[in-house]
């Protein structure tokens, strides 16, 4: 019957709230501006890559902080090994 299908639809998780997206935009505004400014210049590839990574990490910390922290701990341990050959 239709009642079972309606009950299953109600059990589905809701989509992310608009306010969550606004919070991410607010928290990461400076990172977004840095990337935007870099892309408009179009000259500093390393700087743009760093700005893009900064924005990605900022968003990750807002959306899935546990995974972002884990990545940060891996990155820190790799940085101390003298880089890639």
C-alpha cells in the first residue's frame, strides 16, 4: 500500500539546511575571497593552489570536522619527513 511508501519517505534524512550553507559561507568568506582574488590575477599557480586547499579545508572543517582533523594530523606527520623526492 501507499501508507508504507509514505512512511519510508518520511524516514529519509532531510537535506542539509540552508542555514548550514550560510554558516559555511560566513566562516570561509576570507578563504573564498583569497581564491577569487588569486584566480582573477591568474599569475601565481602555487598561491592559487594553496588558496584552493585552504578553502577546501575550511569547508571540510565546517561540514565534517572529524575527517578534516584526521587529514590535518596526517598532513602534519608527512610534513616532518622532508618532502617528496
